[in-house]
C-alpha cells in the first residue's frame, strides 16, 4: 500500500541525504513529495540543484505517513520557520515516522520532540541534542518510537531501509 511521504528541501541540503531518500522511497512505490519554502531551484551543499515538487504552503495542512529531514546546513534554515517546526511536531505527535540524518535533528530540537528520546546526529550537534534533553550515545542510527535518526550519508542507508520496513507494516 502506497504511503504519502514528505522530504524537506532547502539551500545547502546535503545532496545525497535529500536525493537518496527521495528516490529510494519513490522506488518503493510511495507518493513522495519534495517540499521547500518556495518552488524555485535550491543549491545543495555538494553543488547539485533541485527544484521541489511543492512549496511548503501547498502541503502545510496535509497529513503524511512519514517526514524525512535531510542534513547539511538546510535544517538551520527550516528551524527558523515556526510553521515548519509545527508541521514536524504535528506529524510526530500523530505517530507519523519522522526520520532525520546528520544536522537534521536541529529541526527536531526546535520542534521539542527529542527530550528523553534516543537520538543521534552528526557529532558536531551532539551538545545541542544533549542540552535539549535527548539521550545521545553516538550510535550510527537510533530508533525511538516513530523517531529515527542517523549520523551521516553512510548510516542513512540502514535508516532508510528501516523506514521502508516500517512503511510496509
């Protein structure tokens, strides 16, 4: 059964952390929508350019089965937008999968969904997670309820594999 999935996009996203989940989940037959602040081209950290399927304003009132938050420096931009923060919190609270890699947990911190949860990320933001009350062990991947996190593009592969398993039921 096809699920509806949101993959966030913004300037300075880690290219592979956006592209791999987007393409891999489409390959599984899911309705995958890339979402950014507006429908323009965005420059990835590695130089690739991406145009989102939808502007955030077009999907902010929709419900998704999973929300994927890539890393790079894009999460620092998303966490400045209260509507995006509320969107992530809403989906987490209703039990949708919220999966995040690398610096993506910055947005999870702003959504106030990491306190008391096992969360991992790129080591540079471990203090941010600890200060927000997360349980941080530096593991490659963590799963705590509907929250799934990993540290970098390599550890993202088993994270997305786990997302695929959960979506299959």
